[in-house]
């Protein structure tokens, strides 16, 4: 990579390392129970919410009650958002005169935003009214992030706690909103506005061009949506061009700032985990695994995009003469360059944000594979808000079980023995999303309803289809492009993949937490596996890579790897 590329990457890593620990301490103090920072400001508001919901804030639920609350909240939220999208043509705050969305597209979009996927098979500036954007999509982006944090808290309480209950869903969601997501979003939106991001209600404006023609300029409440799409690891955009649009991501600083909005909070949630269980070193081991995967796939993509296509040697001479920023500039903004584009786009693929400032369809096979692999590994580098933590904790349980088999001991994690019931749930968790991706993806490759939407045949076409299902099933939401996804087949199957990919892992993670809640905590002995040391961190990393490789490597051979070898 170039010096500039290394500087951008190191800046992002250093700022994350500086900001994540204190934010993690704040989160731990907020969710530990009892007095918390900001009680004087936030507690009266929260008490009003609790009274409106009819919940007792000091109550704690079993995992089944918690899971039912998550599912009920998801169902009601999906129905409400579906209704807003269908009726937006008859509702106020619609200066662009967007009509109501068709039924299947409304289902796909509602499922997308409620699950935090934010897959968009439409152009945001023309297909959604301002009311739908703010009262529908943005609200869903806030609640999706809050639900992820709430589930992570419940899983931590179950795995590490000494009682059989795992908390109150409504309290966890409310506090996540009032004390974390809303305050940070206000600050982040002000920063984006200072950089030139748009925040208005102007609708479309007509401007005269220097050539004597006219151009339609879209406005809108962009900054308020942009910040929560990133902070909540959601990924949806006000504009169809996403982070490549200058009204949404105007400067080089805003580009790196948006990456930080995506990655700092998920890392901070892991620091919170370490403080809540009283074992900071356990959090360090998990963070180390997340960081290694993050740096690995990001550097690979940045390097690949900097060097571009070896079949186009003219780009090298252009770099030497100063006529071009060099590398693979197809589908990228010149203000970011190939490395800045790959850093922002590929760096967010290890989260459920899937935010992009460039077109993945135009990446080199290796550069695109860097983004693809980050998703296929389960989005744990560092993952979505809360989702990254409970996902890697499930994989940690799988790792200690494998390690226990190797040495002939009953595996333990945080002092609790991992037995058959937990492992059945862990295996179900590990296989749910791959089954959805591979079954729906392979079906789309053999029926006309699926193949008719593929733009590029061969290796690249297979990547387009499987990337779409992997992205939505992991609630990432980014698209490889080239796939016409707004069809009845893809609207329905992608929507179902989003719902299964979101709620099935949540229910299984809560079931695992419930099976461990209140279990006896055994004292450490010399034979106890140290799950907070570098040996376990390396073992966990190996399990993640092996499990991901065994499941997806054949598909990668027929997709980006085959394209790189043949092309």
C-alpha cells in the first residue's frame, strides 16, 4: 500500500483504540444497574416510557419472555413501516411526490430496515417521501441498533450471570436509545453538517448548468439519516449512490469519520462486556481477534484496489505522470481514491452496516473478495452493534468445546461448563445463515426468475447472486451491484432471508444464554483453559477461519477466486 493508505488505516485504528475504551466504560456504567451517568437528564424521560409501555423497570425476564418481546416488537415494527411505505403517496411531507411503494417492494424494504439490513432495491431520493425516510426508515434504524445492543446485554447476563433471568427488553432498548444512540447521533450529525452534508426539506431544485442546460438537485434530511445508518451499523442511504454522493459524504474527512462512526461503538461494546463480567482481559482477547480479521480483509482490498488490473498497464504510466490517482478507479470517487474507497467500503463489511462509497461490482476480484469474506465470516470484525459481540461469544463457546475435546476435559467458559444442550444450540446458530445463503443462492442460479436478473455471466454473476444473499442474511445490506433485485423472486426471498438471518440467530443466542443463566460457576484450576490469553485468541481465530472456509470455500472457488485465476 502507499504511505497515504497506511496513514488513513493507522489513523482509523488509533482513533478507535483511543475512543472505544472510555465509551465502553460509559456503556458498562449505563447498563450495570443502579445509578448511571446522566440519570438526572435521562431517567425522567425513561420513566415516562416505562409507564407508557406498562413495564416495571426493575423486573427481569427469562430468555423465552425476552425472545418473545424481540419477536413481537419486530413484527409490529415491520407492519407499521410497511403501512407507511404503502401509503406515503397520501401522507404529508412528500415534496418529491413519491407514490406508495408496490406491495412486494414495501415488504422487502420494511423487512430490510427493521432487521438493520438496509438493503435498498430502490432509489431513495425518488422512491421514498421525507415522512417515510424520517418517521419510518430512520426510526427503524434507531430501533434496530438498540435491539442489537439489548440482545447482547441479555446474552452477557445469561453467560456470565448467577441468576436465571437475563434482564428486561424494554429497559435495555430504551436506555440504548436515550443514553447511547440518540445523543451520539446528534453529535455525529452536527459534524457531518459542518463538512457540507445536506440537511433540509427542499425536495428537488432545478439548477442551470454552465453548458446552458438544467439539472435536478435533490435535497432532504440527509445528515440525520446518514449518522444513524452508520452509528447503528445499519447502512441504508438517503441517496441511491450511497456514500459516494457528495451531499452525503462530501470530504475526505467525512469519509474517514463515517468509518469511525461504524466501528468505534461495536468495539466499545466489547470493552463494556469485559467490565460487566469483571474480566477486562477476556474482552481484550476478543477485540484482538476482531482487529486481526478487520485489518486482514481491509488491507487485502486496499492493496488490490491500489494496484488495479494488471491487464491495464497504462494506469501505471498515468500514475507516474501525475495524470491519474492510479489503481482501480472504476466506480470510485476521485476525492477518495482507490485506497480511501476500499478502506471505507471494505472496512465496514465486517459490520452489519455495509456502508459503501464506491461500487463493489467494479472492484478487482481480490478487492471484492476482501469485502465478501468479511461478510461470510459472520460479520464479527467488529460486527454490528451488539450483534458482533453475541456472535463471537457463540463462536467462543464452539472453540472451548473443540479445545475440550482435544484435551479430554469438559469445556468451560467464564467458569460455566458447556455441555450437550448448549452445543446443539451453538451448531444450529452456526449453520442457520449458511443454509439460508446457500439454499436460496443456489436456487436462484438454476431457475429463470433468478438468472434473468444477472447482468454479468460466469464467475462474476455467481458472486453477484451469492453476495446478495450473504449480505442480507447477515444483515449487512451492501450490494455487489449488477443484479436487478427489484423483482418478485428477489423481493420475497431476500426479504425472507433478512428476517431469518436477523431473528433466528437472536432467538438461538438468547436460548444459549438462558441455558447458562444461573448455572454453577466453577473455580479455576490449573487444568482450566485460559480463555483470555493469546493462545485462546489464536485458537478462536483459527476456528472462525476454518468454519467459514469449510462452509463457503467451494462457492468462493466458483466466484471471486475463479474470476481472478481465469481473468
